[in-house]
C-alpha cells in the first residue's frame, strides 16, 4: 500500500521531469538551428560584400584549408536545413524513450539519436564538398557557387522532378512521415541503440532529399532564399501525409528543367 501511494505521489514529479527534459531537448535543437542559420546568413553577407573580388580565389587552386572550410560550410548548412524537418522525429523519440527506457536521464539518449542523424548528413556534406571541388576543377562552377552549365542545371532539375515520383523516394518518405511507426519497428535499447536509430533515420532522410540538396548547385549554394524555401518545403512534406505535394513539386521541377533545356537548345 505504501509503495502504491509513493508511485501515485511521484507521478506528477515524473511528468514534470519529462516535460522539462522535452523543453531542454527542443531548446537545444532550436539553438543549434539558429546558430547554423546565423552562420550561413553571415557567410552569405560576407560573400555579397566581397563581390567580384571572389573571382580570383575561385579561379585559383584550392588548398586543404579551402576544402576543410567548404566542408564545414556544407555541414552547418545541412544542420540548418535538416534539423527543422527532423524535429518531429526527434521529439517523438524523446517521448517513446521516456516510456521504454529505464534510464533516469532521458536527455542523453536523445542526443545520441541526434548525433546519429547528423552523422549521416555530415557524410553527405563530405560528398557534396568533393562534388563542389570537382566542379571547381572542371570550371563548371561560377564564383557565386552556381553551375556555369545551363545544360547540366536543366538536367538536374528534370532529374530531381522525376525523383519526386519514384517508389524509392516514397518508401523513404513514408518512414520520415511516420516517426512513431519508424521507432516502433526500429527500436533498440540504450544509447548505442539510439545512435543506430539516428543513423537509420538519417539514411531515410538522405534518401528523400539528397537530390533536392544537389539543386543547391543550380540555384546557388549560398542562396538564402532557396535554402529557406527548401527547408520549409521539406518540413511541410514530412508533417503532412499527402503525396500530392511531392508530386506537384516534381511537376514544377520537370517543367522548370525543360524550360532551361529549351533555352539551351534554342
């Protein structure tokens, strides 16, 4: 009887601790996102300020320091763009973890989940860095970090539009749109399990969005308007269980790409 009374009396305290932990996690995600966007905006402003003086560095040989700086830029950009879309999944993990785990500290496993998720996008950033370096060496990238080839840009737009209609993307998006379903089928105990689940969530997210991110080379790697629009689109895609949004975006991208290619041919 005494034990039952203790459990009942402790329940409000446990609920308060749970809400406090969720607030800490959400605040941490918000801080990382704000910092990442502030870094990218500051970098874009500095690029605009240097103006045409960037042409010379762009045409010069890149050293290891330039490549590392570019990798850091891509990594922070991925965090800025992808964390808002991943927040529903992360907060759902915190909720499920509070019910499944015996750990008193519920914050640490959640950050292991976030670490796994961001690790996948960091790997993607490394690939994007190498791709940008290759475009630079091939003289296919302008000093504004935009593709210098309309033909390649048009083809990428068409490819991204077609990809919106593929079963592979639908399968990946289904995992992202159903955080609870993903966690129930992929659940693993402990911090190592949280890390593995984060890695898997990141892989599904990359499967959905990798080609949309490649379009940064078409519209400008440092184009803040494009970044904001794509971030909002990806968040909207993941919180609404509606394929028509993805399909409509695909049609727009294909039409856009066809228009660009028509201009090249003419």
